[in-house]
């Protein structure tokens, strides 16, 4: 049972995270060669009002680990709020060149949360998020990279069967509904967006593979 | 190795397979920021975590991850501890040249601000003007 479950999880992970689709064109990205990334507040298209702030807590690390300088997200958010830019939709509509110049950032990452929800069914709860990422050049405003990432999570089902199994599943589903596991899901989405060759981001200046990964990105 | 262990090893390899060995030690940064957003009264906890990430890395001679000095400097600025704010904004500049222009503006804000411990938002309209002019 455990073996089957783990195999299933592995397959699911492969199918969602490391899936290779059409390779992206990195010409503009390589040409711009951004070293620092400004992350502006995320636009929220989900019904969960807390989603953008929670998401913000997951975003700096994976980008810094790709080798980029990432501007301090909380400080940037506070400065923008004080500057009358607390509305994410408004910030996303602003001229990227002007925005980048306020912080002397090489590029800006715009995040739109399309989906951030937990669908409850008595015996199974499915939590899913969908994120759009767009990076724009801070000196020209040109789009350098974009990605759409979906992630799903369903608590593992008790296949023990019988009434006990059903009750166990109902409890698991209710627990997930009460406290959906968004943060691990957001981390997985970021990893799946930024890391895979031909889809993710080339290594930044602080990574060992900087400018050595031309074949992959 | 039995079948179960093999499957587990494969699963773990896959789960970490897309990630690479880390460049930095982040300590509890991400979880702590999440807790802070979830519950803004947890600001002290977030501040403490930032300082602990800084101290742990400095003691080990490792590079403090990007943005951490600046976030901590801002926490100091928000609580009116201006000399500390200046120190940490300068540390961010020194560690990360990309941050220098922004940090120089933050240093000017911290130096120009009355050293009060008032809980009022430290960045006012005049300061925003300063930021827009690039210091």
C-alpha cells in the first residue's frame, strides 16, 4: 500500500513539476541579463484575500537560490504602500521602467494569483493554486520571461475500505479544508516554475552555473 | 534495500530533484514571514528570526541571503532604532551592490528621521518624495 502510494505521488510529482513542454525563447532574457529582481505585490484573482501576502513569504528564496539579487519584499511592499501604491492592480499597470528606477532594479517580477482554493467534498478535499509569473526588463519594459504554473494537493486517501476507512477519509478531508496546505503548494509551484531547464530561469550572477547553462535556458 | 525503501528513496530524490543545493542558509525566514503576515502582532518574532539568520550566517562566515539585512534594518526603522537601521541598511549595500542606491535612500530616511519610538508609520509623504527623487 505504502509503496503504491509513494509511486503514485512520484508519478504525480513528475507529471506536474518536471513536465517538459515547448522550450522557451531566452533571447531577450540573455540579452537583458538581469542581476536583480524587484518583486511587486501580487495581483489576486482568487477569492482568498490573504493569498498575496502569504505567497510573498514564499517567493524570495527560490529566486535568490537561482542566483539573483532579490529586493527585500516586505520593505518594498511597505515603501510602495506609503507611496500610494498599495493596490497591486495599479502597480502592475504602472510603467515598469519608472517602477524599476525607484529601486534601481534590473527587472521586475509580476505575480498574478489566478487560483488559490480548497474544494471540499466530504471524503476528499482538493487544494489548488494557479500562478502567473511575468518578468519585465527594468530598462526597456520588455517582457523577458513568463510562466503559468498550476499545483494540486489532495490529502492521501485511506484505502483501507469499510466504514472506518470512509470516516478516516472524511476526517482528513475536513482537516485539509480547515487549514488548507497552501504554503507547501506555493513553494512547489515556485520550484516548478523557476528551476526546470527550457522552462525556468537561467542561473543568475550569484549561481555557479551563471552563463554556463546556455544549453538549458 | 527492500522495495519499500527503494520507492522511498526514489520519491525523495524526485521531490528534491528539481531543486539544487542551496546557495544560502535561510533559517526560519520564510515560515516566520508567513506567520507575521498571518498575525501582524508577531512582528517581534519576525524581527528576531531575521537577526538570528544574520547572526548565524555571519558567525559561520557565510553570506547572509539577499534582502535580509535590509528587512531587519526596516524593522529597526519602524521601531525607531535609527542607528541600528543605518547599520543594517549599510550592510545590505556592502553585501549586495545591486541594493546600494535603494539602501542609500533608506539610510537618508533613517538619519533624517527623529529618533522616536512612536509606532507611527516611519515613511511619510516627504520621504516618498525623497525616494522618487532617488535620494
